C-alpha cells in the first residue's frame, strides 16, 4: 500500500490536472480495490480524490452496493471497506432505506422498486442478491452514517490544514458512543487548531468494555500518530511507570512509557493510561509536569524531552456508579436517535466533583475534558456481538495449516450466521452485563466456539490440508429453543455442502 500512496503522491506533485484525472479515471481501480477487499487501498484512493459515488460509466451498481454484495459472493468480511466508503461520504441512500433503517430486522428480498433516484439501480434481481449479503454490521453502519451530520466546508478546511481530516471519520468506526466521540473531536479540534502549546489531558470514564480503549486507538490511527496503551492496575510507584532514575541500577532500560515518550520527542502522540484509578498518588504525581507543561526527563539519558504535543487519556472505571444512575434516570428509555443527542454537561460536572475527591486538585485541574461512556443500548449490544462473530468468522476462514509452528486444525470454514439481527439481539439480551460491557458478550462467542468444535470433530475423517483445495466447509449458526422457553445457540454442518 505504501507503493500505491507513493505513486499517487508523485502524480499529484507533477500533474496539474491530478484531481480532475482522479475523478475521471479512478473508478475502475476503486472497484478493483473493493473486489480485493482492501480497506487500506480504498482509503488511499479516496484520500487522493477518487469519487466513491461515480459508478455510472464503469459499473452498473454503486460502489457501496458492490462492496456489500461482493462480501457474500467471495465469502469475505467487507465491513472495513463499507465503513471506509461511508466515512468518505458515500451515501447510504444508494441502498434502499427499508433494508437497513430497522437494522436488527433481516432485509427482505422483495420490496419497493424505484425507477428514479439513488436506488434506481436496484431492480428485483439486484435486491434479491443484496438482501442476504446485507449483514447486521453493514445495516448498522448504513443507519449510523444516515444519522451523522456532514462536516461544513470550513471545518474540512481547518481540519485539513492541521492534518486532522481523518478525525472527522471517528463516528463511522465506533458502535454507539456518539456523544463521547463528539466531545473528544470538538476538544481535539479546538486544542490543535488553536495551536495550544500544552499537552491535552482527557479522562475517559465509565464501566469496562464500553469503547474507551477503542476510541483512543482510533484517535491514534486516524491522526496517523504513534499511540501506546499502559495498564496501570499493577503500578505502585514511580519506577513501575517510568523506570529507575538516571544513575540508579538498570536506569538504562527505562520503561515502556519512558521510552515511548523519548522516542516521540517533539511529536504528537497518544498515551492511554488504562485503569488509572488503580494508581497510587505517588504515580500520579510523577506525571504532573509532563501533563502540565509537556516537559519530561528521560530516565535513560537524563535528557529533557518535549512532550507538549502529547494527548494523554486517563481511562477509569471510577464514577461508573454516577454514570449508571444518570443512564437509568435520563437515557435508558430514549431511542437511538435521542441517545445520540443527549447533553452530558450535568454528568460531567458530577464526575469532576468525584474526581477531585479521588485524584486531588492537581491532577483534576490538568484534566481538560471528562468524557463519560454510557452503557450500550439493547440494539447496540447486538451489533457489538455481531462484530465479535465476524472476527470469529474471519479466524476460522483461514486455511487449515498443520505445520508444527501453526497447528490450525479448524480452518477453511464458512461460519454462516442465520437471521443475524434476531440471533445477536437474543444472545445479547441473555449475556450483556452493564458492569462488564462488551466483555460479557464473549460468553455467547465462547458458546459458538464450543459447539463449532464439537460439530467439527464429529466425524471419523482426519483433518487434512487437502481440504483447502475444495470449497469452504459451511457450518450454520442459528437460534434453537431451550428448555426454559428461551433461545440457545445451535451450530450444524451443512450436509448439502458434502
């Protein structure tokens, strides 16, 4: 991908009509990148001016629809490509709205056919092929994109000038948590665009498993800067966090955080301190100067390091009781649309008071933004579970590999989830715990894994890499009634595939 980016940069620098030519000639290349299921290549092409909605001259269906259908044709996960297209303003309206607006519902193969407008390409045959290809995460992504406001021209101008254009894409890559994402984006834009010369310190507060780490990592990726995640749960003193002071035993080793800060001297970077509420006061005090003035002394060399452009994120479960109470009183009965417009100021004020008691005035005063992460809605938990299932599908789709250093006996498998919206909603309702967040949904994934393994082993035929030469082994995942009147997971080998 670096070669593609280099080539386009060279062309851009030497071709006066580069933008015009990209819009005119990039269409076939863009479809090829989608066919290869390369979200990275798609992103590079779009970043350099390719139009995600220009399809009339080279293909009979919109690029977004092609990406969705291609996923089912090739049995690959095209979620990354679809999100990339939507983030670059491909309109979700090219897909008939009735197929995704109620994203938990399975889309129907028969429905309204429009002779004009953005869905005029979708005739009866196209709709029949599109419906089974449009999985739950696709549908949620289309819904989410339809709810987001498009950035204004000046916002784009300022973002581009400050190399923050990709930050506008954050909401497209998250499940739920739009209010926290908007709080972070607003403060980050303000901080960087105003040329603030001090570090930015933000606290991400809320129960585990609700997107705090995901948002921080997306920030680092989209800003194209280095990022690091430090687990603070076991840190008891300064040396645990930063390493031995200069001149002391083993100071030449530094620490993970010390070395990261030194390696990013004068650069923008993101530091995510997970479970910050578990730290001792002496650990917090060791960060006061770095988070306030952006000055740090490398333990290995005794050299002053400039970390004034750093973004520090303090992730904490502290305050989760306050957040839970706010959620129960103000949020839990709202629709998804209403939840995404909720005002969090009163909650932030309460959390600030709690932080003063927990962390003290020095560190709370350096925290410029407290970002509350709310529990997921019922429909959002279903999408989170579907994300995990897609990852499992990707894993078992890999070829069987019996080499000693790999030993992948379960592979070359197409894990086919039936009625994905209903399945994920039922299983999420059964397993989701607001205190555990997304991690609680892993129980459902473990059940799928256990039953797949049991079904996979129910044969006298030995595992062989020769299987890789044939079609994927299809295993069906679906809901089955349990003895208590509810639902359980069923996994069955597709006998017709034999």
